[in-house]
């Protein structure tokens, strides 16, 4: 069992940066791929980024390529999402998740955090 807790969200201006953190407890994140998803009001939850359990490979949604970076520190049981050049359309609740497989599909993820709100104003 894995429990995930996100933090680092907040209210920022367009063009600003935020770094989200996701801390796991109950089980080490070793052997789990990690992903970030987001859900804006009135929209479906969508994939943002994923990273393999080793951290060797990453994958990003086209909408965030070149702006966001996913990383992890397994010694700290923590995954990160560095978000640069934020846009109003990035406004959403951001969720971290853990999976036994490297995937962009939300239903492949077994464990989810409660989410952290990111709001980007003009």
C-alpha cells in the first residue's frame, strides 16, 4: 500500500513557476512508475507527465513539453513536477499517482494523492 500527498500548489501569475512535490508513505516508491495528472473545472482528468521507477525515462503531454519536468528522488520517496512558464490553461487540481507500469492512462495507476490546486492568473 502506498499513500501519496501532494504539495506546492498555489496562486501564481502567468509566466511564473511552481514545483509540486509528492511524498509517499507506507511503501518505498522504488519499483513504481510515477505520474502527474490534472483536472480543470468541467474537464476530464488528463495526463501530464510520467517517469519510470528508475527515473531513466520520462514522458510528457504535448501541452507541457518544454515547460514541465518530472523527476524523482527514491531515497526521499518523493516525486516532483517542476512547472515553468505557467499559463492560465494550466489551472487545475494536480494529482500524483503511482503505477506498477509506465503509462499515460489514469486507470493504470493504483495509488493517488488528494491533489493540490494550481491557479494561474493573467
